[in-house]
């Protein structure tokens, strides 16, 4: 069922709208190092302002665990928001037609979904708009509590996220090719399981590829891989894929080194020929080219998880090749996951991906088919 969005709200002029956004931005010494999430909130705030509403914006930042931590203040975000919006932004207790509240998680009641806090927040406004895709998998006072008190709707970012995922999860066009990588099979098994049921091929990279290889009895040297339990999960995923007619593809070659370090000598070897003491840190060039060819022929693409330790240039080629291939493909492409999105930005191709998700954990839970409490709580659109 589709949720009501801001576009379904009538008579906004003169109303007060409480907007939950995700301003959990990276900060270094009080400076915002990436303002993507602030930019992503602008369409909804502008829409509401253009329709004459006053907005009270709120978010969490970091993990202050219910205590006031000045270094996690949203003050710098208020300043950047004002710049991007081209309109003054009142902060915390200050008054103004656009107001950003202080970090919600300074209050221990936020993460407990305390009804008293929800009531306080709700008393500030006439309508609740949820635009915090990155936080809708959490049932907190500002994501769920308020939605049970005020009339509610999804913001434009949340609506776009839900639509993008619905497009690949419900009736995707084939060939549907999924690339999955990153740290652990155990973290991503729900995602792998969903996609072996939907996609034509799941291409595996990252550290988890070595868990899959080890599960097939291949010696992986000193490569990061999971223990017997993780390998059992990988083995089951391969068996399920086989039964469902989905091709689960592992790397044929890998880039190896003895240390995870810039400048460490590297070699390219067959995936089943990793010498003792060496570790696989990226997919090799043959694998990268094979994955790229499949992505270019796809009609639908989902990608989560880097193909190697892309933070170091020596082990970034596989991840960058996947990013470029996804961008060049005519497929509907969706990328989700904190590190994968960073890789897409690093490759400079974000504008050629159909949808770059702003939610890491929320995106993965959505793919797994779990209910997102912050979405569930919102009102349905009129049929
Ligand atoms: P995402 O945030 O996109 O969901 P993950 O958090 O699962 O991705 O995984 C990203 C991390 O996995 C990166 O920090 C990367 O360095 C690491 N990684 C990828 N491949 C390897 C590998 N072969 N060995 C060790 N770490 C790896
Ligand atoms: Mg990550």
C-alpha cells in the first residue's frame, strides 16, 4: 500500500509541519565533511515552504546515548542548512519559520520512543512529515511516536527511496543482476537470500567472497573470511541459489598482498591459488571485466558492498569498475550501503545511477522484506 506523501497534504499555508530528517552527517572537528544528507532534505523543506508552511526540522546525530554532548550538536548543520536553503534557520529554542531542533538523542526518551517526548514534539506542529529514510528502521519518538499523534505523510526523499526499492523488488525487468560484497556474509545473508529469489545472477566480491570460496573448500590463505558457521551460511545460500535458478558467481581471480597497506607489493592470482600468508583484497581484472559485462547487459541492477578494500587505491579497481559499469548500463540501477555509496561518489558516477540510497541499514532491511516501523506508522494514501 502506498503511503500518503507531502503532495497529498492540502491547505499547508499557515500550518506548522514537523519534519523528521536524517542529518546524521560526518563531522570532523565541528566541520561537516559531507553534506549529501542535508542536500537530500532540501526538496521536502522547499516544497513545504513554497506552500506557505512553517517547518520544524529535527534529526539525531551520532550516538550521544541520551546525554548532551556538545561535539554532537546540530548547530553546524543549522548553519549549512541556512546556506543551502537561502533562508535563515532558527536553532533549538530560537523562533523562526524554519527551525532546526537540537540533536534528538541528547534526550534519552527519543530512542525509547517515550510517549511523553512524542507528545511534546507533536505539540510543536499540525502535521508530521517523515523524510528520514536512514532512520525509519528504528521505532523512536520522532520516527514512530509522533506519527501516532499527528496526521502524517512521507517526505519527497522517503517517497523516492520507497519507490526506487519497490521498482527493483516488485516485478523487476530481467536480466536482473545483483552485486554483493563488503565485509561479511552473516551481515548480508538476508539480502542475498532475497535476491537469489529475484535476480538472474548474484555476483559476489569483497571479503565475503573468501567465505564463499572457503565454503567450497578453496584455500584462501590469510584472506579475511568467516568461520565454519559463516561458511555454512554461505553454503546454504549457494544451494538455495541453485534451486531457485539464480547464478551465484564468485571471483575467478583476485588481487593479493601480504599486508593491508598502501605500497605493499601486490599480485594478481587465480582465486584458487592464493599462497599461504597472502590475503585477497580485491577482485582481479578478469573478474572485474566479467562482472562489468554482465552489468552492461542488465535491465535491473542492485549493488551493495565494495569488491575490495577500496579505501586504498591499490585495492579499489574492482569496486570502481563495478561503479562505472553500473553507471554505463541502461539498466535501472540502485545502490545502497554506506561504503558502496561512498565508492559511487569516489568514482564520480552518482548522477548516472538511477537511485543512490541515503539509507544503509534501512535499505538492507527494506530489501530483506522486513517491516520498517517508521514507514508502517505513516498514513496510507487514499485509494
Ligand atoms: P556497505 O557499507 O556498502 O554495506 P560493508 O560495510 O559491508 O559495505 O563493507 C565495506 C567494508 O568491507 C570496507 O571497509 C572494505 O574495506 C571492506 N572489505 C571489502 N573487501 C575486503 C577484503 N577483501 N578484505 C577485507 N576487507 C574488505
Ligand atoms: Mg559499511
